[in-house]
C-alpha cells in the first residue's frame, strides 16, 4: 500500500510538472515574446495625438504597425485600401468638384496632420458611396527608430469621414469625422489581419483621455486601447 501511495505522489508530481511545462512553453512564453517584440523603442516617445499645422491637437493615434514600408503598403493594398493622392491644386479642385457632382474619387487627397514635427508619410483610404464626402481613411507616420530586427514603427490615426463641411475651430473647408474612432480602428485591424502573416497585440491602456476633439473641433471617444500589428516572417 505504501508503494502504491508513493507511486501516486510521483505520478502527481510528474503530471504537475508536465502541466507547468505546457502552460509556460505553449501559453505564457509565446505571449511574452509577442509582447516583448512589440516594445518598440519608438513607443518611449509617448506620442498620443497628431497635430494640425497650427499645433492644434488632431486625430488620436489609434493603430500601430511594425514593419517595412513595403509591408505596410502590401497589407493595405491587398485589403482594398487606396493610397491617397498628394495635395496639389489639381487634386484639391478635383475633390471639390467630385464631391459636388457626386463622382467617385477613390484616391482623393487627405489633409496634412503632423507627428514628430512632420506630416504623414503615407495615407490610405477606402471610399464609401459614389463621391469623396464619405470615406474610411488612415494616416501613418514612420518612426526614425527601429527595433532589433531593423523594423520601424508606424503610428497611425484612422477615422471615418462622415461629410464635408467647415471646421468648427478655423472655418476652413474640411471633413467631419465619426465620433466613434474605435469602430474605424477595429475595421482597419480586421482588414489588415486578412493579409497573410499579420498578427495583432493590444496595448491597454494607451490613450490617457477617453474623450476629446480633433483639429476640426469634432468630438471623439475611445476605449484607449492601441492595436500593434506586425507581420510574422
């Protein structure tokens, strides 16, 4: 009887060790390394918002991507997002005319916002309806810092344009955004995850303020979480 009891104790210890091994190796460690991977040095700069040219706080940063510019472009284009045209006299005239005439402009320009003292490096959009008054869009700014694999961090601000109008703060012609910026963030995350190899981890909390106004005076609200996307290679 004593021998059977000892065997049961030994078996119990072995099962406990095996369970611990499986939990650490296949549960905790993959999560740890993913979180560790996304502690990009550029996050130390504590950037939470984009700013207008006048220094007015603009759209909140609500998405991040770790990878090359080629990776970012491929992921967005494969998800049926269009690169926005640069702002020129011609593109500015066209977006006004196409909005009035209800004509499609899939790659219409977006206004400039600034992070790290410079305007967005890339901007993408997805049209809604038959003209550029409503659209999904996102701006991305590339960090100068890279991680241990040589990859930059891209901070993004994704919002949905509901209509064209006048800025509540400056009176200039602009687009007004949907207040629920999390809905636009989540849509973009879902689209990007369709690209092969993209995974996402969440920084929670990221934004300190859960409510605010953008550079056009439009109110917005958020749960404060930041998705950090990267491509497994």
